[in-house]
């Protein structure tokens, strides 16, 4: 009997609890604003619902509110009387042009707010008063917005700001936002960065300056950002041909410079970026890279390099990269020229396939000697270990050297591809031809040997 009584009481309690939960759920759903979706106690989704005002009956338990893609035109303090528990608020893609004084004073716990893609006109200094816990603020793509100095500094916990698409960012002084870690300033029509606007940002680790009009790398400004690790400067017009980007040690680990029309890179451009781990140069106009450009980065195997979309000329000037890309994390580098290696991956080519057409270098073309002397004629063409050098002489008919030439003394070629003639005589030919050949092509040049008859006062003297 006692067991049955206990069981009966337990059943009644279970039924009661079920009813309580049901009624609570029903009540929560009942208070969900019209046109909105409340899938849980803390998330209210009113996005793209055609509303023109902030709903007033949002459940008090809600923490995440999405009001994006509507027709809300203004914000005032009365709109948020019961919003003290809100942590995330999305008001992007509305028609907000004005924000009343004290609008955000109730937001004690708000950490994220998105006001992007509206028509906000002005942000007075006290607009964001009360947002003491706000960490992320997105004001991007409010093109007519003006920011009064100090308007952002009023939020003591701010770690991330986006002002992309807001020309007002060009002149705003971000200095003294000591908690700031991420700053997005894309599409702001920035030509130059004023160092004074970026001082005392001691915690900034990411800066995005993509899609602006910057031509000179902002060395002084970046040099002040001692903890900056990620710098994006895609789609500007940055020149990397002038020398070092930075004059002092940098903490940058990730640098992107995609689509900057970069045609050449100075050999010292990256020196002092000793922490660099990722470098993206996608879709530029690079045909070659200097061999010493990574000398300032101490650890081999630490670079993730992306060169996709560059018209690389895979000749002898890129031979050094075949081994380098095997030691580092490099995306597939595809050759654009010369024709023999076009569309091939650089890592797949052998050293002798990465060849240059030989070219003339400063050197001697006319030699003077006395009979009986030894003469060494240096080929004035650029050669390397993959170049085949041949000599010939023209005494009415070109004859390859060395060969069965019916002349004395003998000819030989030394390890430097120079032609050595022992004990010259007047019977030797005057014209000699040096030809250098690689897989990319060949070039030849003529040298002249003038031989004088030996005499007591000239014997043993070579006049060059």
C-alpha cells in the first residue's frame, strides 16, 4: 500500500512538472513578437520580416536578437526598455539614419552590435554611452556617416571595430583605444595613414586596409603597432621595389598583398619581418623574385607563400626557388614563360630547364700578344654550370675548338670556359668565336687576336 501511495504521488508530481514546462513554453512562444521566430528562450529572429520598428514584446529571457534586413529608420531609448539582458544585436541592412541620445544606456550586457549597411548620418561623442561591455562593433557601409572624435573611445571593452566602406575612417583618430585588437578599414578611400591616428593601440593584432588607394607602404604607422600580426592590403597600389617595408623589428606573421599590380620586389623588402609565416601575392604582375628576399627570416620551412596568378618567367633567375619551395609550404607555382615550360609547375622542373638566354657581360674583345706567349681569351658572355660553351676559329672556314685543328701550338679550354692558346705564332687565325648555349637559346660573340713578332724589347710582354 505504501508503495502504491508513493507511486501515485510521484505520478502527480510528474504530471504537474510537465504541465508547468508546457505552460512556460507556451507562454514564451506566446510573447514572441509578430513576424519573428523564437526557436529558443534566448534567440529571437526577426530578420527580413518587413518590420519598421523595434518590437516591444521581445521575451525578457532573450540574449540574441536579429533585426537585420528590415525597414527600421531610427533608434531611440524607448525601443530598448527591456534589453538589459541582450548580448548580441544585429541591426544591419535597415534604413537607420538617426540614433537618439541615450539609446544604448540600457545595454549592460551587450557584447556584439551590428549597424552595418544603413544610412547613419552622424555619430556624436555620447552616442555609444553605456556600452561598457561591448566588444564588437560593426559600422561598415554607412557611407555618409561622420564620427565625432572620441565617439569610439567611450566604450572601454571594445576589441573589434569595422568601418569598412566609411570614408570618415580616413581621418578618425583611433589612438588610445587600448583594448582594440581588430580594425577593419576596407573600401575607405584611404591614400595614406597618419601615424598620429594609430598611436597607443598596444593590443592591435589585425589591421585590414584592403580595397583602398594606398601606394606607399605605411611603414611609420605599422612600426608603431608592436603587436600587429595580421596585415591585409589587398587591392591597393603598393610599391615593393624601393627597399625595406619596415625599419625595425615587426611581429607580423601574415601579410597579404593580392592584386596590387606589383611588378618587382626589392631584395630587402621583407627584411626585419622576422616572424613572417604567411605571404600572399596572388594576382600581381610578378615575373621573378630576388633570391635574397627571405634572408631576413631566420627559420627555413616557416613560410606559406601564395604566388597564384602571377606571370612568372621560369628562367635561371628562379632556379633558387625549386629547392626553396620544397622546404616551405608553397602553393603550386605555375610558369607563364618561356614557352618550353609554360603551364608547368615550378617544383617539377629540373635546374637545367630553368635557363636564360645567355647575354653579354663587360669583357675584353681584342687581345694583343707576342709570338711565343701564352694567351687566355675569356668569353664575355654570362655562363653558369648549365651553360655549354664552345669556341671556334674563322680562317675562311669556321672550325670548332678543340678539334683536329692543323695548327700549333695546341688549344685548350679551362674550367672557366676560357680559350687557352699556348705559345702563339703569327700563323694563327685572328678571329675567334665564343658561343654560349642553354635550353633557352644561344648567343655568340667574336674576339680578335693580334700577334706581334718577337723582339728583344717586347719578348714576354702581352699588351692587352
